[in-house]
C-alpha cells in the first residue's frame, strides 16, 4: 500500500524489543534519528521532508514537514521547554504544516496538526506503545487485524464525531486532531491531552482579514523558500487564486495549472484566465479534462478486476476513486519540474463557515438571524420543515447521537428530511448494508453516545471544527496518493496559523448570506483583480462525475461479483450491481455509493490474503 515515493515515520520507545521491531517496517527506510542509547527513535522514509532537530540539556525537539522554523529558533525553543505545557505554544508559533516530536520532562511527546492533515496513530506491541503518521504502516508493524465494526462504520456517508477518529484496525488508534500523545520514559504508559484550542471569535472582519493576510503570506514563504520549483492549482476559485497570486509575488516565474471542465455552466476557467491576465510572469497551462482519466477510469480492467495503483491512502476513502486522475495530474506537474504543488483545498471549510452558526445566532441575536435565514432560504431553497425543526432544537450533542443510535436500532430513519442546521448529518446506513453491518454500527453508536461530547459547546463552532477536520482527513488521503519521489503537495489553508486566523473572526462577519467568502476578499483586496471580488459562485464537477460513471459503470459492476465487503458480511452485492447497471442519476448514485465503492477498492488492496478480522 505504501507507494515508492510515499513518506512515513514511526516513533519508537527506547527499548531493545522496539528496536528489533523496526526491522518490520516497509522497505526503503532512509532516515533514522536515534535515542541517546543508539536505538532508533524516529525511523522511516523522510527523504525530501523538511527535518529540523535541536536539543538543550535533556530536551530534544524534532520538526518534520513544511515549517518555517530554523535550527536556531528550534534550539531556543528547546532551551525554554521543560514540560508538555510549554510545548502547547509551539504548534502555532511557526508557519506551515508539520509534526512535532519532543523529549521533554523525561517523557516522549508526538503531535500533528489541528486540522488532522498531519495525523498521529498509536498502538501497542509487547507492552510498548508505538506511534506513526500512517495507520497502515503501524498496523503492519503491530500485525493488527481488521476491525469489522470500524469497516462497517466507514460505509456511512456521514460518520459522526468522535467515530471519525476510529481506524479500520484493532490495536491502531488515532490521536484526535489538536491533541498530543505522551509516552512514559519506558514506553509502557500513555496519555493524551489537547494542545490546540480554537480561538475566541472576537475579531472584526477588518482585523481578521489583516491577520489572515499575514498568515497566508507566511504560509506561502514556507513553500517558496529553499529554491524548490513550486507549481500551483489555478482552478478559478477564490482559494487557489489567492495562493497563486501571493506565490507569484514571491517568484520571478511560476507555473499554474487549470483543468477545463466540459460543463458549460462551470465558470472556473473564465475566472482563472481573468486572474492569469494580471500576472505577466505566470506560465498558465490550461488542459481539457479528457486528458486525464475520467471519473472511475483506470480503476478496473475489462474483466472487472481492480488494477494496481502506485499508492493508496492509509484508511478507506472514496478518494481512491480519483487515484488515476490524481496520479496523472501529479505527472503533469512533475513534467514541468514541480517539486511542490500548492492547492486551495480547505479554503471552502474555513471561508464559508458552517450553517450551524444560524442556530447559535437565533439565540443571541434573533432579529439578525431571521433576516439572514430569509436570504439563505432564497439562495439555497432549503426545506422549511426540517430547517425549523433543527433551528428550534436545543438538544445536547449526546442526546442527538443517542437518538441516532435509537433510530437505527428500530430500523427507521433518524429523522424525516435533512437540514444543514443540526449537529451533524444523518447516520442512516445505505440500503445495501446487511442487517449484521447495521447491528455493528448501532452497537458502536450506542456505546459512543453514552460519553460523547461535541468539539465545541455551540453548534456552529462544533460544525466548523468538524468540517475542518473532515477536510484534513480527506485532503491528507489525496496527498498520500499524490506523493512521488522528489515531489510533495501542499494545502496552506489547513496550516494551523491560517485556521487560527479565520476562526478568530466573529462568525456573523466571516459568514454572511450577502457576500461570498468576504474574509478572503478583504484579506487580499489589494492583490486580487477587482473582477474576482465580484464572484459569488463555484463549479461542482457534476458533469465529469456523470460522464465518468456512465463510461465505466458496466465494467465496474463486475467488482461486486467477488466483493470483499460482501465476503465479510457487510454488504449485499445485489443492490450495488443494480446501481452500476443503471444510467447515472444524482438521486440514486449519491455519496453513499462512492463511499462504499471506495472502501471496497481500498480493502482489496489493503487486505493481505490471510489477514485476521475481528468484530
């Protein structure tokens, strides 16, 4: 599963048995940082990764990733750090996206990022705790069996928090985004604690725009320093356009790519060309969508047998359905010498905000909330009944999740209709899940609901954080499939400093039905071409999805004749065969189908022939 160019690392306790276990890592270990005993501490494929190390006395710090910190700055930080509480500030002290590994106060600490783009997983072997940045690498090291309940959960179109952090393996657990894993000196005891807290949303739009501008400029400098050849997406959306404009200010020349969508209703290309016209140093490459494999293209042969791919994500994901397209886009960038490719992923979640804020605003400023809801209703046409139900609903998150599990146990939909103003999406399983799979999901939901807590007390902030973390998970998997020797992707909108800047703005100013992404427009008003400040739309790629499905559905239908998920007793293949034999319809071929097919394809590649399975 781990591709030739895919980086990874494992953190090992200072024990001889742990050092011996390092021999079970995937081949190609190219970097080892040792404990003072000489045993391996951090081992993996880290070639091409920015690695900075420093120590002072008994404190040692290692930063891995895209980070602005210098060796001198890290050394000064090591001199100040005595315990884990002093590590808290370091996660947002430097620009970029990175892991921080520390030996401080006699303990070992490992943390990723607030968004989950940089993750930490942990598991136990021989009484010792090991940690890694990829779940599949750790699972192989620990010989961990698959967890059927977790696989069943991964088939839900919307997995509720905190089950989003559950991995498909027994004995491999995820550290929640924004939390730190701490190990005792002997590696036998572990704790987890929050190191990141969302800022209080107290800034005005003007003050927040200035902070976001500084954060984005710092994020860009991290990627452009060092003489690497940098390329960008220039999709035409405000997010990727903003980053391209800022990077162009740092570079004498820059190559940006725009895919031409065949959908005539998609205006992205027009807006991309508008931006490019203001950048004389830009090498703007426009290519038609049909030059890449179509949606679902390149996944199976004519016999319906999945084709091997260079790299897969470390967890089930519908992102694998676009793996051939991602690899082709990566090859296009590397053919132009790209060593780092910057995209605008994550901007939507930060800049549009979560509709749950209307639920909160209705209680604090009801007149303003009513005015906003009227405009939203005109724009989106949301169903009034479900919207009123969720807007007036004051139940706690625990109560909501309990109601989800109760409804599933009774075999009925959790609620009639859908609304964007609730605590989360419906946990209703797709109709092709077996009764056994539903029981596994229901049992897990019921146990989780008993102690579940939201990511924030207010519904809007909880929704924002959940969407940011979901984006981090999705984009992380995309990055894993794009990795190649000497090449890395980057999504600066998911840097911790950028997230912090956006969430510090008052939500009623950051999110408004009267303006599209007002915060980024205010932040880059002097850089962005005036025409782009009027944009209020974005493309959705619906035509590419429909055409790709129609072209490949008959070949893919054969996958369900030998379904691994069916063999595990989790899906009934008959409804799935039927859907792949039908012409495309957004109503029937929705996200649930992509999630299931993505899990099926991933499981075929990830599961060794004799892998154990546990309920």
